[in-house]
């Protein structure tokens, strides 16, 4: 009996010692489970950014080809481990999920909605498309309250679309250039002609205008981008003493699918136009210039926006038609002071293109890199994937990017980029054509050649 009593006493002493340990261990386990349930297990494996891309169709060079820049930015940020998210205390890699919209504006909204609902993307955008192709992105961004950052082209066309929305799109932040609308008061670009396309065009034109009769043939595709350019150019040109043939009638604005420009060319030729200027897609430019040459209409100065910006498009015209065509330049690998992610520079980005593609540079890669870079920066500064926090961070952006300084205007949520004029010239290189800057107001992207005048037609 005495021995049993001692044994019970020993067991009770062990229990007194073990129970607190059990409580401590149980509590630690429960705390660990609690932390895991509200922490790491809910942290996404990656940040998903979705976008529709014109991999095919007339805008493929803006979307599909130039998306090399977006992919390079993603590669660079992921090389650093991804974007640091303070809320999670760690970096998350970026994944870009895309759908081919085939350059069709009507396909953008449903495909974007699919990215949101099916792929559960956190953000939208990442590259450049023309304004009509971006409307569907903006609509879905507002519908689902998801921040979107992308390139759109002209300020005037984009703002017309944005203001027509009720209310104006809140979740979209756009990169582009202004035809003639000035920067906001107090903006670092205020009063600088190098951030306006119209003064830049006329700067390039001015030195040679007196060698022409100042009669201009103006044409444009009948879409928001084309009309915006047409009205802006003809209004400014006539105010500077140029005779824009039948501008009041909007003569030269033509419908999509036109293949015979003979009626336009015959009237321009009859009127004696020595300058031709237009905004349309590359295939239409090629057709028009072939018909101009065939009919003996050889203007001394040829300006072509949108469809003449990329080597990959102008080579399709055939022969020497690109020779002497002037167009806009927004980025080159020699842009001074611009920086990418990590140790990437404009020149090293261009070298990556040459090494992989083995063909002349597509200037859109710089734009697209900067668009993606800006979105990454805003997410990191927000420190969270919360939409409203990222919107706030975008509004506070002041960042040196692959495209130089990025600051969105407060009311318009628009980031203006510098404008220059380039000219296609023939070279002895295997790819034949290159486009040096022929006119610029910007000392960080100076002209490297003079305008060839008149345009060679033979």
C-alpha cells in the first residue's frame, strides 16, 4: 500500500510538470496554424497581369512585335526576385497572361473580361495599342475596379473617348503623346514643344516649306485616331498659311477596307499639292504610295504617321517607296538619361533585341518596357495588391524609366512622352532601311541627320 501511494505521488508530480508543457505546445501549435491560415497560405504565388495583345492583324507591330519590351521588363523584375510586397514581407514574381485580340476593338472587352473572371488577374495592361483597341480594356477595368496601365497613342483621341464615358474612366492610366493640346500648368513639360507632335512636325516641315507651294494633301483612316490627327493637323496647318485641300469637307478621310485611292490622288494632283500628310495603317500607306507613283503624283515632302513607324511594316511596301518618308519617333536606344530595371539601359535593351531577332529595331519595345516598369513601381510603392492603394500610387508616380521621366497628369491620368521626327533612308546594310532622327526639340534625343529633300520617287 505504501509503495502504491509513492507511485501515485510520482505520477502526479509528472503530470504537474507535463500539463503546462502540453498547454504551451498546444498553444504554440494553434498560434502557428493561425498565422499560416491568415498569412503565407493566402499569399499569391505570383502577381498576375493580364492584357489583350494584337499579335495578329494590322496593329501587330504595336502589340505583338513590340511586346518584346514588356517581356523584357518582366524578365528583369523576375531576375530580381519579383516585386516586393510589404504586406506579405516578400517578393512575388510577375506573370503576364495575354489573349490575341487580332487588332479587333470589338474583341478586347470580352477577352479582357475573360482574363479577369477566368484567370483572376490582379492588374491589366503592360503594353501599347492604338486608342480604339484600348476602349474595351478601360471599360472592363472600371467595371471590375482593376488598375490598368497601358499605351494608347494620341492624347486627343484618347481623351475624347475617356470623356465620352460616364463617368470618365477612373482605373486606366495611359501613355501617349499630344498632337497639339498643351501640358497642364505646372507640369514639367509645360511650354516645351518637344512634347507636342504638331510643333515638332512643323519644325521639320518649316525649313523646307518655302521650297514648296505649301499646298497639302491630307488623308486619314476613318477612326478616332485618324480623325483626331486629321482635324488637328489641318487646323494648325491652315493657321500657319498652308492650303490643306478641302479640309472643311474632310476630304481624304476614307473608310476601312479602301483599296483604290485614285479619286483622291487625281484631285490632289489637279490641285498641285506638293506636300502629302496622313495617318493610317501600313498596308494602306503602301497601296496609296504605289498608286501615287503610278499616276505621276510625286509630292516633295511625305509625312506618314502610325503606319510608317516600324521597319517591319515599311518593307512590305516594296521597292524604294519608303525612301524619304518622314514619320514620328518616340524612343531610340540613344535616349539619354533613361533607365530600365536593374542594370538594363536603352542600349542594352536594343542589343537584346538584335541578338534575338537579328533584324532592325522596333522602337515600340522601349515604350512597352516603360509601361510595364511603371506598373511594377506603383505596385511596389503601394506595398499591397489592393486596387485602391495601387491607384493612389499611380497618381503619385514620378519615375525615371526606359522612356525617361514618367509623371501622370492629375486630372487626365495621362503620361505625355517626347516627340521627334525621323526619316526612312536607304543604307548599305543587309536590311537596307533605317530611320535616324531628322528633327528634334529635345536635347536628350537629338537629331542625327538632316531631312532629305525632296523625297526620291525614282
